[in-house]
C-alpha cells in the first residue's frame, strides 16, 4: 500500500484551487449578507454576484444578463432540456440528442419521453463523433431542441459544435451543449459556436462542488424549473449560494485565462503517458478520437482483463482513476458511450479512463508507467485465455 495519491480522475472532479478558496472565504463570514436585502451589508454580496456573473460571461463570450447560476452541471442540463421542452410545447415536442451524453442529459430525456415528448438519440462513429449531417437529417418540423455535448466525459471526443449549431439554426431549432468537460480545456465562444444554451459546472475546473451555470441566449424561451423567490430575474429561485458563486467566478476566470498553456502542459503529460503505455503493454486500444480529444483524457482498453479489477489493483497503490463515468461504476452494463461507439462488450469492460489535469506531475506519469504494465500482466495471467 502506498500513502501517496496519484490522481488520474480530473474528469470526475478537481480540487478547489487555493486561490478560489481564498476568494470564497470572506463570503462565508464578513460578507454574508443576502444579495436580495436592501441594506449596505447586502451591497457587497450583490456586487460579488455581479462580478462572478461577469467572469462567467467573459469566459464564454456571452453577456452577463445571459448567465444564470445553478447548483451544478446536472441542474443546468435538467433546466435546459425540461425548460425548453415546456416553453416550446406549441411549436413541437421533439428533441435531438446523442447516445453518448452524460446521464444528466439522457435520464432527463427519458423523463421527457415519459411525459409525451419524443427524443432521437443520434449514433456516433467509432471515435465517438457526431455527424452534423445526421443532426440535420433528424430535424423535423416538430423539433424544438438539439442537445450535443461539447466534449465527452468518458472518451474525451470533442464534437464539431459550430457545425452542429449552424445546422440547428438553419432549421430554426435551438441548440444546447453540455460543456461541463470542455470549459477550461477548449476555448468557448457562444456566438462563433452558435450555442443558445450551455451548461457548465464549477467542480470540473477547480471551483467548488455544487456550483454551476446555464447560459441562456437573450430571447430564448425557457420555462423556470425552481420556483420561489425572485432571484436570478425570477428564473431560478432560492437564496444565492454566495460563496459558491464567488468561487465559480474566480475558478472560471483562472481556468480560462490561459487555455492554450494549460492544454499544452496537460497534453504533453498525456502523450508521454499514452506513448509509454502503448510501448510497454501489448494488446491495448485507445478509445475516442485520436486528435479531436480533450488534452487530459486517455481511455484505453486492455484486452482480456476486467477494468474494475484493474482499478482495484491500481487503487491499492494510490492510483485514482475510473472505468468510465464515476456515476456508472458498479453498474453491470458496460459503458453506454463505448457501446455506442461499437466497442465490443468485453473490450468496453476492459477499459480504463485516466484523466489528467493540474494535479498531474511527471512523477505521477512515471509511477503509473511503472505500475500499470505489472497490474495488467497480473490480471491477464489470472484470466483464462491469456495464461
Ligand atoms: C460532471 C458532468 C456533469 C454533471 O455535473 P455536476 O456538476 O457534477 O452535476 C454533466 N455533464 C458532464 C459531461 C459531466 O462531466
């Protein structure tokens, strides 16, 4: 057993950056006023919320009035889908999404289907890529929304978002993207990418958990999900999570301040790790797109082994990784993402997701390159057919 942690699960969550924590702290104590109150103490809280709204807007190329704070990526996804579906009932009842979305999208779509909406789940190619032409072919005169994630959380594939947005708009259909994995890793510009609604989550880019936002383009019709007081212009009720909002703003400004620099550092470590694995371990396949992928993502299948067993072996040595999405671990079925990409069930169950980020050091790469070949070899010796 090793005491030291080697963290390869940045796609599941990241630690809140110390500068972000420092920015948040005064808003638990001195500046605790309710932003909706009318006395002086509340002014500082209101200004802090406005500042954070500006920081989020700047990171997306949006205007502050188009940013609405939520309790995370899951809530933003729920709001975008349910809100647009409910507000556009007279126009239509059809939503287009993909087979590889996060469960926050897929389970919301299944709920909407139970309410009488119809949903098309577009297939992807073997790299996990959505074809804009397939989006266009699926659009009917009943379609009100297209929702395609910017980058996939399991395999890292980055979608042709601008092309998909253009197709949706040519047909007068709204376009939502779950950009939870992309923010901080891929530059976002909601105008250039023709995005009408965008979900993001603080804890995926070194901000606090339970914080997020939904970008809603000015003029987009959307129903309110959380009813109550008049916060967020009456569209998302509940006393603002003041420290969380301050943290979200500080985190997104930090994460989007130097995306090329961050991406280059992480991708260099990722490439060294991937090249090392391919060199040292036989019968390995990379899942996801070879180039159009998140800088910190490696998803690989090791023929003949069980991914969960590999995770357990690595976990005993302090390695934190995942077999896909954290939310699906423990489930019997292989990853819906790998399955949609046509990866055979045995190889899908033999997959490991390593997601790199700020915590990753060269020493972590060296450690894993040392530990992984032995772990894979041990499991292969144990499993029949690879004796
Ligand atoms: C993590 C994640 C979510 C959920 O965000 P939370 O803030 O954890 O609710 C949604 N979509 C994607 C792609 C994610 O990676």
